[in-house]
């Protein structure tokens, strides 16, 4: 839904006024499973990407907190750790995101993940899988900085003892995801354009070839949609990020608690 609603010049059959209308129209015209297209490539990239993401975050947060605020919780350390962890996460997820978004576009010519990978590699080269990487980082570094700082800040108030508390992890995760998602939507719209390279939108501006870089993407979005164009799909993005970050944090905190407890029990 987010990918479709961020389209700058969508097909008349794929123009939506709300998230509910988009979902209803998609299911009725394209089938029940169409909204889940691209889930396989997302799952393929998410495992290793999140493993590196949280491992890097925990290690850097601990090391930097000792430097900035000995024995305490430093928001600066949390922000920096989240930003650096994003570099590793996006290096894995960016190619998966390119394939996922191309599969999700209306009337996508691609029928499978492998077919999409082969077609993009043949027609646009390997660089196409990382064309939006700098934009992704430009979006995700502030996203993750806001996300981690907000999460840790809420944890201080909801769970000051930092015990395993599923409710506080879910609430803090959801709110942190929503705040970060809303703040970085303009960059996400640019990333979607670079990933999908909408032919209709580019041809309407007589742009030949492919866009490269955030500056070109920003200029194109502004020419086609003005300032409101940068916030296309913001509802879908917030609705998507809230459960996503809530689930990610609650599952992560559970396994951290479970594995730490198990290790301590074995030692004693």
C-alpha cells in the first residue's frame, strides 16, 4: 500500500484516496494475496539484516555509553549506535527493497523475485540494486536515530528498571516507529522513486534514462507533486511502521531476556 500510494503519477486504476480504499480496491481488482506481494524477498533479507543491526547497536550503545555517560543511559550514544547499525542493515536490505518495490507496483512486469533480479541486472546493471542506497541511508540514519532515542526515552519512563516488560516494549516500539516514520516520509518518497523509476512520471518531464541520487529525486518529486508530493503515503507508512517496530522490539527484547537468563542459569 505504501509503495502504491507513493507513486507520483499512478495509473488511473491505481489512484487511492485512503489506505482503506487502496486495500479494498487492490483486493477486489487484483486478488486477495496481492497486498502481500514481495513478502518472500523481504523475509530473505530481514534475517541477516536485523541480526547485524541489533548486534552492532548493542555493542556500540554499550561502548559509547561508557564514554559519554559512565554507568548511565546516553541518548547521544543511542542515536549514534542506531545510525551506525543502519549502515550494515541497509547494505543487506537495499537490494531486497528494490526487488520488493518493483514487484509491488501496479501492472508490474515481473512475475517472480528471480525474474525481477535477472531483468534488472540485464537491463540496468548491478548498480541498480544500490541506486537508492545513499537516499536510503539519508532517510534511515535520521529515522533510526529518532527511533532509538524515542524508544530508549520512553523506556526510561515506562520501564525505568529495564526489566523484561512486553507491554512497555510494544508501546515504546510502536510510538518510536510512528514518530520516526512521519518525520522521514519525504525521503521515503524519493527512495521509492529511485527504486521503481516510474516510467510515466519520468516521461512526463521528458527525463530519459534513469535518475541517480537524492538531489535528482528531490527535484523530480517537487516538479511532479510540489510540497504535498513529499508526504504521499504518510498514513500507510505510519500504519506500517507502528506494528513493525512494536513487533521487532518485543521479539528482540524477549530473546535478549531469554538468552541472557539461560546463560546466567548455566553459569550458576
